[in-house]
């Protein structure tokens, strides 16, 4: 874990470390936590590495690298024997209660724990206590090292101080007895565009590495050893995966209003607005690809611009989080009424109101399903990991166009901001399915059969031919009012009944046509086995808990819902109806999925495992909770609280 | 094939009140579209909510009747996805200057090549006559229980301040002038505002057709009414910015005229500046072939129905082994 004040290089330091671990052939999972603040408040980045794929963080820390005294206080008790702490001895004299950015709860808890053991309340004594618990402490005089680096490059120490964050990385690599060249390579990759900065950082890492080797010796309980990587791998964040999935899925127009944690996706799209097309395709040889990204004045504009773009036959989307989606409700309703295939990427965060703007939560499942007045068809699709984010982002556009309804791709902060290694994604098998979209030729054919083009023509399936704005030979109308087949206002009761049925019955079509493999991920063998149901980012933690239980001879299944609306009631019931016990794992107060399951299937969940403290679930706490539930110990509703 | 104004009529029953100012606006639009030789499929009329919101249903062009105050973003999205479209926004004063004010201002910052026509009658007609943002302070129209205590917003001045590059005002009962203004607004390269003064015969009993025509103030000599509005162009007024260094002076002149109201109301083009790059131009600076190959024209799938995109370059940036 790397921690420090925001703006002090926590993020870039952690990314360098993570990349270096990737270069060592290891799989990496990164969990990023930060305050709603630009500079000065505490942030941390937890990096987990393993020889096999990892999809979640743990509750404890092996090696804690600190950029300030506050990090030491906040995370000291997460470090478990035989772990270690890297720190600047200058922190030792800091009085815990005098750290201005430390919340009182943490300061009080920390000092009272020290007092109980007869210590005073400075950071030095906190470290003394840590040593007593068998934790290694590694003092690194950051400023002395910075001066040494400054002398070597002939620059002022103030300039060399920019490499302070890589000092802990160099030291970590020494302590972990790993190859410093990997770190140098990672620094080169991150600062590739600025060779002189890269060079200074590499020097910083090497100076710290040598210092640590000279002063700390070997024997740390954890080592970081190289393995041979298999195949081509990428290391990316969830919001990058979504952006890439959108591009592959044909999205060519994206709108957004700045909001955490959604804006990164749009910025990444904008930075990559010019696209390469598949080589060797005759139809693509003479054309180009690009995406227009528009920063709007508010979220009302964001959804409605995207919907406007959709009317031209463009695949378009917008990305937001809870507060933005609240504003989009009206526009969502219009898209539903006009069967407009707009895609909304919805990154949940701690709510309600501004809530926890930079923290995690899954508070908005019910809201995504019900937002906007009235009844209309929509799809709510939830991804469980970063790879699913990619493929589902592309899939969302197919659903939207095939079924002609808005699609909400429901994600969360943990997915947006965590990073993970994966085999490079495969775009060649991503299908583009546009449903009843008519090109100019298609419209001409239709006009040979029909006297005129009717946007909302009543058909057996409920799906009407969709001609884009601007197609020669036809015009059409849209309106938020109830309308006739042509799209003109019509309040006639018979028409109203027909149109309600047309729109709503499409949900049955969705249920029928989407294969179960896209609705549900089921991990398990026997349908009688106790089963966890979950959705979204807890997937990684639950799968790891399942693996640990399996190693101990206990089996559980995981049923991860991806298509949550319309709810795949028949498939769900078939998979869980014989289960000895059903446990629901999700990140909200009331167990929203459990409620929906009961509503849609009548199945009552036996155990709720919930969390709503703004921090994602670790595999350890999920494991403990499932084990408790299986043993019939503890309450039916367990609330998890791990995380700083 | 050249179309007549009547070819732009739809067969939908028009339910505006008899003598509504909207009729003049609709006729002027149909004449303007015919005279510009536009084809129905090229044109999209976007509207918000209210009496003006129904306009698209009465015209035989594409019609997108959107949400209250939101016609601008819908039009923006469609136009940026397909810049070949002739995007015309028809909104009410409450729609565009009340609930949609944020979009009205933001649109000026972008200067997209679209036309925004405001049906400006000072009242919310469809909800039975409440004061709209353009009703003058202190007026008590028929539907109000007491005089209006909010000051009026000035659409012309606001558009100038927001960055609209064409700002004009028309009067719905002077269809001949109005259709010419509409043509100019549509032909203007950039965002055009056309504020259209329009009596509401049912709820605005102050700014009536008779009031605009000055029937209460006959000329002393001829006995004929002296209209309250006058044509800017007949006063030798030049709204056009011929070089960028005169932009501020032309805006100042237009601002000064925009303050005229009451017994002398200017109608015509206040300001026109085609030297400001459109949003489409600005996108083209980054995406070179944007106008030739905009989002709506792009191929997103191969012949075999697979993704047309090659993400290798981006994967290379993320690649770790």
C-alpha cells in the first residue's frame, strides 16, 4: 500500500509500482481511495500482486509505504506480521492528535490503543508498538536522499524533491528483493514522453534501492519474484475498459458533465478521439473513424444531446454517477417514450445527495430500474469486473438498437477506479447488431411496401423500423406525448393501450432473446449447494472467498446477475431454487437486489451480507461473513465495515 | 423538385387558438423552407413544451418534440452527429428563457450552425396565462391575479452576451418580413437567434396585435395607426461584422438597440458575425474529416457484422507483457 497527501504522487507512484510488478510477470489488482479534495487530504492505493489472476483487495497490508505521518497512523493496524512499514524518521516526533487532516475518530482510536499499552501518543511510539507486534520498520530519510540525488544531477533539491514518491518504490523493491530494472522500465513507460523526468526518477529509485540494501538487509517475509508471463497482457482501470468497449461497440458520440468517478472515461475517450479501423476490410479501406466527445453544461444536456445524436443513427452515450443520473431522469423518460437507443453508463458512488463523492457504493440499483415517471421499457445491465466492463460496454449498444430502448450500464466507483491485469481484450469477436435500423436502401424498400414511413409502426415484435434523421424519402416525428404510429400526439384511449403494450412488451422480447450466458454468470456445480447471489463489483471478493472455502472443503455457488432489468426470473429461479441456502452480497443498506429477487421470483433470501461504509469489499471480510452464514452464526443480516 | 410552401404542411389538425401568433410563424417557416429549396428530409424542427412545442407536428419536415426547455441539447446532439441536417429549434419564451435558460446561454458559447426561433408572447399559454420570463415588470395580463413582480429578460441582449453570431427579431403578423428573417437566420453560418414577437390573443391582453400595430395611437395627419415596431434596415442600420476588430462596436450598437421597447420596437437583424468559427469548425481542427465523415456517416461494423475498430494502438499504451 502506498499512502500520502493528495497531490504528493500517490497515484503515479502506485502505478509505477503496479506496472513494475506486471513486468515481473505477475497479476496485479489495484484499489484506489481518495478524498473529494485536490491537494492535502489523505489518499491511498492498495496493490495486490500474485502469480495467478487476482480480482480484489485484501483486508491486510504486507508492506506500507508512507509519504507522510498521517498514512502511518491511518494504516498501521492494517499491517500484519511479518509486514513492514517504510517511513521518514522525521515523522517520529509528530504528535498524532496534531495531524490536521486526520479525522478525530482515527486519532482517538489510535492514541487510546497506544495508551492502553502504556505508550505516549507520537508517531514514533506508534512505530515502537508496531515493532513490538513483529512488524519491520524501515526508516528512509527522504530529504537526505533527495539532496544526494540533487547533487548527482546538479539541480536544486527543490527540483529533485519531485522524485520523493519513487524513493519508497526503490526501497520496496530492495526489501522485496526484486529486480530494480523492472522499476526503471515502469518509470520509463509512465514518463515516456519526458525522458529527463524519467531519468531523474530512475536515479531516485536506484538511490533509494541502494540505501535500503545497505541499511535494511534481507529477510523480509514477502518476496517479489519474477515469473514468465503468458501471452499479451494489459493493465487498465475500469473506466478505460468501458471507454475501449464503447469504441469497439461503435459509439461515435459521447457527452458528459464533469462528475466523479465518471469523467475519467470521457476524458480518455477524448484523448483517443481519432480511431483506427480494422485493416483488410474493403468497406473500411477508404474511410476513417472518430468519436466526438462533448462536455455539456449539465446532465440534462448530456442525456438529451446523446439522445439527439441517436436519432441520426449514431451510436451515442453519456456517462455519469448518481447525482448526474438524478438530473437525467426526465431525459431517460423521453428516450423510453420515443424508443431511442441511448446508452447511459452509470458509475454509482456513496449516496444519497452528494453522499461520498469519491467513495464506493451500490446504492442505486432500484433507482436505475425505476428512475423517471411512468412505465417504459429499459435495460439495466451490471458488470462485475473490468473485463466485463469492456465487453458489456459494447453489448449495451447492441441491446439498445435491437430492442430500441435506453440501456443503463450500471457500474460503480470500485470498478471505475480499480485497475487490473488481463489478457489483451479481443475486439474481433465483438458483434455489431443494429436491429431494425434502416439505411437509405432499406427505407426505399420499405416505401415500396408501405404508403409511408411510420416511426412507431405497430408490429408483432413491438420493434418498429427505425430510419435516421436526414434519410432521403422520409420524415418522422417524435414526441414525449403519447403518440400514434407516425409520432403525432394522440390521446385516444385505444391508441394509448396499444402503444403502452407495444413499448412494454418489448421487455418480454429482451428476456426471450438475450441468452442466459449474457444475463447471469453462474459459478458452481450442484444446484443444491449454498449459493451467493450478487451483482457488480463484489464479484471478485466473492469468487475469492469461494475459492478459499473450496480449499477448506466447503462449496458455495455464486450467481452473479448481469441483466437485472428485465429480471431473468425463470433462469434465476431454475439456478437457485434447490439451493440449501441463499446469501445476498451487495454494497447497500437495504439489500436492494434481495428485494428485487423476492418481488420477481417470490424467493426469500436467507442471509444478507451488506456494506455501506464507502469502501469496497475485501475477500477476507466476505469470506468471514459467508463462513458465519454457513455456520448459522451471527445475525441474518451482516454488515461489513472493513477499509480505511 | 421545387416544393411550395403548402408542401411543408402536415395533415395534423392545428389546435392553436384562433388568431394565435403561432400561425404567422408557421406560415413564415413553410414559405422560408420552400424559398430556400430545402427538402423535408433535410430539415429537423426541434421544439420544447407549450403551444410552440406543437409546431413540428404541423410541418411536413422531421419533427422532434422534446422536453420542456430541452430542445437545444437535442438539436445540438443531432446536428453534431450529422452536420448535414438543417436544425431549427422552435421554442417558447418560457421554454427557452425560463426552464431552458442554461442551454440558451451555453449554446451561444458553442456557435453551432443552427437556428433558434423563440415564440415570444410574454405568457405561458398552455398552462393558462402565467407570466413568462419576457413579460415586463409591473404588467398584469389577463391570467395574472396581480401585476408581474419579476423583471423581464431581454432575449436579444442575452443572445448578444452569450455569443450568438446572428441575432434578430421578427413579428409574427408581418409574415413577409419574418420569412425573410428566417431565411437569413437559416442561411447564417453559426448559431442564429430569431426572437419572434407574437401576440397571445387568449392570455396576453396587453401586447396584443392591436397594440403592436399601434391602433391606439393614430397618426395626427392621416388618422392611420402608427405601428409600435419599425424595421432596423429602414434606418440604415448595418448589423454585419465585416472585420473582427469591429465586433465589439457592432455588439454595443446592437445592445443599445435591444433596449428600445414600448413605443419604438426594432425588428430586423441586430447583429451578424460570420467571422467566428462554428463549433463544427473547432471540432474539425481536431478531427480533420469531421464534416465529411461525421458520427452519423461512419461505418461501425465490418461486412461480417463485427466491430470495425482496431484498438491495437490503445492496447499498446496499456500493455505490460
